[in-house]
C-alpha cells in the first residue's frame, strides 16, 4: 500500500522557496570557499617566501595576514606538517620589507575572539633573512580554552575555605 502525501498550494510554494534559499546559501558558501582558497595579495608587487615552524596554529588559516608593528606586510600562503608533526607555514613578505635574522614570529589574535594573524617582532641583527629561510624563534597560538582553564585553576588554588581566617 503506497501512501501519497498531498501538499496544499501554499505548502508547495513554501517548499519551493525553502529549496531556492538553501540552494542560494550553498552557492554563496561554495563561492566564498573557492575564493578564500585562492591566495592573492591586495597590493601588486613582488614578494619573497619565509618559513615559520610552530607546534600548534589553532585558528590560523592559509590566507591570513602577516604584520610587522601592526602593518600588513604579507600573507600565509601554505601550511603543511613536517616529519615531527609540527606545522610549517610559508609566509610571503613584501620585497621592500627586510626581516632581521634574529626576528621572531608569533601567532596572535586581534581581540579576545578576533581573527588570528602572524606578528613578526624584528630583531636587532644587521643580517637579514634570505628568501626561503626559516625563523629561528616562533611562539605558538594561545588557545582561549587553555588560558581560561589556567585562570580558573589559579583562582581555585588561591581560594580559601569560608571557615578559615
């Protein structure tokens, strides 16, 4: 016995609208993902590549910015794992920006829940990193949950029972 559901004209119209809206949302998300995967620099010019090795890069994505003193100087163009399961990020830096070889690269966030980016702290060396070189000093991303766990555990350790004075 085959049961066939019959929809009213109004229900059929709502189903069509829902289908069209779902299709439009999927199309927009697909285009956004395809566009995000294409890494291009906002400014024309030439760039050189540097590598940075991190233990963890939580929240940092290919295409995110590289900054020096808060000024955008490049982008993250690739991410891969090395043989020791560390993340190796390739950064493209503007040719006009020379980075001292004792500089450090840190993964930081713009605000408490903001986007992540790489901040380069220039060192004092007179020797500069050559194209294809790797940063000697890096600092991993701070994970918000770990930070909150640390704060809570410090608070619990410092809290005294109510009946003690």
